[in-house]
C-alpha cells in the first residue's frame, strides 16, 4: 500500500474523487511522511490501544495509526470524505468511521462502547478554529483518556506549554496543566500541508494526569480566580480580581490576601504559576468557609 501522506498520492486521491477543500472545515492534509511518523511515535501507539482520531481527512495519519493500534475510531465531519477513507484504507479491518461533528459526539458513551470500558488515546490534525473547545472538552469531562497527541496552530501549542511570566502564558496554559502534562513534539512548517495554511503548526502531546496536578479545595473557584486574573492582562492582579463580577472583595481586602500569601500587591496574574493560583484560591475558599 502506498503512503497516503505524500504530495503525489494526495493529489492523485483528490483528483480521482474530484474533492474540493472546504475552508469551513479547516482542511489541510499532511503530506510529509517524516512528520506523520513523528506524530505516531510520540503517541506511543501499541497493539492494545484503542485510538480516536479527530479529522482523518483522506487517511494520511490514520494509515500509520492503524498499523500499530488495536482499533481506530475516526470522527470526520465532512461526509464527502467517508467514501474516500473507506477506499484508501480498505485493507485495514480495525478502522471504524463516524460522520459527525466531534463537538457534538457523546465522547463518554463512545469510549464506553468502543473501548469496552478501557482507556483510549486521542490523535488528530485538528481544525485550528476549534482547537481549544475540542481539547478542553476532552480534558474537562475527565474521560478515560491517557493522552491527546494533536496537530495545532503553533501559537496555541506555545500557549499550552508556556511558563509563567512570558507573553504566551495565560488561562489556557493553567487549564491544560491542571489536567495534563504538555510536551512539544515538533514544529511543522506550512509546506508540510496541502493546501498550505497561513500559519505555522506544531504537534503537541498532552499526557493526562492520573492525579490532580494541584490540590484545589474548590475547582470551580480555582478556575474563577484564573479567569479573572487574565481578563485584563495589563492590570495588576488586585485590579483584575476587584473588577471581576465573580468576587466581592474591596481592594484593601484583596491586597491583604495577596500580602498574607507573600505576593507583592502590584503583581500581575501572569506571574503566578499553577501552584500559586491553587494557594490563592484555597485562601479565598478558607475566608468564605470560615
């Protein structure tokens, strides 16, 4: 079987089926076998794994996954790609196709049915305009997932794995690290895709935490604090929390909270790491539950 993920083969398949790329689906097919190999190696797929692939396209990555995994469940929104996938991947008997919008799929029920109670790995070349809803939807639901290895916009990958104190650090960083350990697999230039995207891309692996990364007494409160802290990036943390409708503390009270925790009253939210946010939210929780 020819490698699907090359420029020559991709053009051949597109021409055979008279396929047209749809901008609304964010379709950019990988045409670099080296990158495809890196993705599947980073996901560490073995013969016992059930893999859910989001956005298989014409099967460029699916081909690599199916050679290693026990089962591959492909979720593809474009119905015109389903018959193409069934033919290009016809030699495999361990692939199932679901023609659906991944954001509307009941992932918990799907995993329970297809993985028979076990855990799965998620992979894919994600549509960049809905990357965050997809990734956070998978993480926040506490699904039986061991890892998520996906192609995303480079800027988003940098935000996911960022460190406190730098420009790319924000609420997405904290949210991802609360649930998983991010690892940048590779940066991928536009010429590795057909058609070429207007941005650089990156492969990132999120290894889902078996235990919570931090001890937050109230998870909802923790994320309220994080959300408020980054709502006005140029403002101090005191001003962000004071201006937020989520909290009813005066500036003086907020300054006291920060100084009690050893923070400078002029500190900005971007200077706090995930553990600092846990300490802050736990302190506020203590005040509200005395």
